[in-house]
C-alpha cells in the first residue's frame, strides 16, 4: 500500500504524530482504518499502528510512551 506517510515502505514521520485514514474491504464490508505514526522526540523512536479509530491509536501510543518511561526509570535506578 502506498501512502503519503511512507516512501518505499519507510516512514517519513519527522517528529510528533502523523496519520492517514484509509478504507479496506473485508468480505463484503468496507471498513475505515487509521494508519498512525508517532516519532518520539526524546530518543527518535517510532511508534506505528493501524486501528479503526484515531482515539484507539492515540491510546495505544500513550501506553507505549508510558512503558518507555517506566523502562527508563528502571534503568536509572540501577
């Protein structure tokens, strides 16, 4: 799938969030999804997912950020 968010399969997300809405046919039903990329400015890490809603993408991103922060805190304690 070619999108404005990637070039040759590589994300072009520089910093912050980027998303694109697309539709897919599953069986006879047409469904809408969001391709979501988020580039963390702290360590340049990339989070990417595809979900039915933008809110679901952002919830998963927040969980990813929280897990990264907890991991950072554990490393600092050692």
